[in-house]
């Protein structure tokens, strides 16, 4: 950076731009009376043409006048005094207004003071000397104020550049917001260029810190995007592999497994990450087109199948209407034959919509259960083993009743009572068996 410590625009007041408050500080300037129009009170010219100045220490010769009358000579030296007085007053005015250069004013006033003893002028030299001393003091104060403000401005400039360097170092070390951080570093550079007034050594040191931070950030950013490019290239390769598989599956008629695989492919697509910006969208369009092709085919097939299943459901409803009219109690054989015919037709019709399966199969099962229950009831009523068991129980009841009668006739009441108890037990069993046959 070529201009980071140039003298132009130093950020501190120029020597001639002294603040009015600094330039006007101090006591009021002494008043110096003009030498004209009465120069005789400040000097004289003798008959030989020697020019004398009234000095506090006595008269002293300041020159020779031979070009005219003594009055003309005194006016000449008085005008030179007034010119000198005007020059000093102009220095004071410029200092007081803040437009003067304190350093230049100090030099000029010092030269005037040093040359005053030999100045060929006639006037109130004491007052002029006091004014010059006042200007010198004023210029020294103004120069000190300029120096102080310049030092403060330099300190402020150093502090500002230090803060900018520290911010740049933080960005370089921590930030991963690459765009906003890069923009901020450029803004810092622009601001850096506007900050002047720092000494060369300090400015160079701060510039090295800032420059090093920028380079560090640029290296980190470059490394990040290089790695990102590598990842995106890998993502592109992986997505191309997924596209190849997706396109190969687009003609599949294995609807369930293929749809499941497309779901897995979508998850793998997301996990692959972003490909380079100039190709990612095109890759996605190819991948989505392969999926859309398969699912459009599946949708068409499923729509056709759903229509077929709906027709099948209607046919089965017609069969159910016929089946639910079957009355097995009127003619069990005819009911069974009619039900078998309906079952055969039911199987031939084929599948129905999934949401109708339970309903329709449940209604048919109810008819089947009714016929089956009627058949079971008839079988139980004609079961020879059950009837033989009931007859056996009846025979035993009769045997024990006969034994009880004989025992009571012979006077054996104990045996009679026991035989009656046994007859009562077998009678319960007989009644249960007869009831079971009757219930069938």
C-alpha cells in the first residue's frame, strides 16, 4: 500500500489552520501609535543630516538624510516605522484569526525583533518592541497548541488503526462468514486509507498486522472453497451414479420394491450434498425425471387396477345379496349347495380395494357361519353315540329304582335309601344327556 503514510491530508491541523481559541489565547496585544503625522516626537534630523531616534536609553543615530528637508526626512523614516508596525500587526491579526502559520509568524517576529536595534525607522520603538514580543509569545502558544492537537490526532489515528488491525485479526482467526467478512475487510482497508498522521514506524507495524490478517483470512477462505470444490466434485460424481440407477429403474414393474428403492435414493441424494452450482440443478432435473417416469407409470397401472377392483367389489356385493338370503333351516342341503356355488363365483371374481376386503369377507363369513352352525346342530341331533349314552343312563336309573323298591319291601330301609340316592344321581346324568340330544 503505497499511500498509507503520505503527508497529504495528515488528519491534524495545518500550521496555518490554528484554532481561533488557541491563537487568541493570552493577553491583549499592546497598542503601537502611528509615527505619522507627528514624527518629531520620536526623533530628529540635525543640520548635518544625521537622523536620531528617541530611545529609552537616549538618542541614537539610525541613519543619514540628505535628499530633502528635515521634515521630509522624518516623514520618510516615520513611514518606514509605520510599515514595520503594520507588518507586526498583520502577524498578530493573522494569528488571532487562526489563518496565520504560527511557525512562520514566530520566525518573522523573531527576525523583526532581532533587527529592531538596527532598524532605520522613527516611531514608538518601545511599544513596537513590546508588540513584537507579544507576537512571539502568541506564536509560541499557537505553535504549542498545534503540536498538542497534532499529537492528539496522531494518538487517535494510532488507536483507530490499532482497533482496525485487531478487528481484522479477529476476523482472520474466527470468522467463517466468508462473504460478509471479506466485505468487512475491504471496508476496513478503505477506512485505513483515510486515517493519516501516524508516524512511519508505527504505521508500518500496524500495516504489517493488518496485511498479515488479510492474508491469513484469504488463505483460510481459499482453503475452505478448495475443500468445498472437492466435496462438490465428489457430490457430482455420486449424484451421477444415483441418476444412472434411477433411470435404470424407471421401466420397472416391480412397483413396491422399486418405490421403496426410490425413497432410499432420495435420502442418498440429500446426503450426497451440493454439486457445483453450474451443474447441480441439471443433475436434479435428470434425477427427478427418472422418478416421475416410474411413478407416472405406476399411477396409471394402479388407476386401472383400482377401477378393476371397484368392479369386483360391486360383483361381490351382488353375490352377498344372494348369499344373505340363504335359509339353512328350511333346507340345509340346498343352502349348502347354493353357498358352494357362491363361494366358487367369489373366488373367480378376484381382488377388491383393500379398504373393502374386511367388510365384504366379513359378510360372506357370516353366511358361512350360519350354514355351518345349522349343519352342526343337525349332526348333534342325529348322533347315535349321544342317544345310546342317554339310554344307558335311563337303564341305570331303572335298575336302582327297582333295587330301592325290593329293599323297602323286605324292610331294609337303609339299602332302599342308598339305592334311591344312586338312582337320583343317574337320573341327573340321564337328563343332561337327553337335553344335549334335544338341543342338537
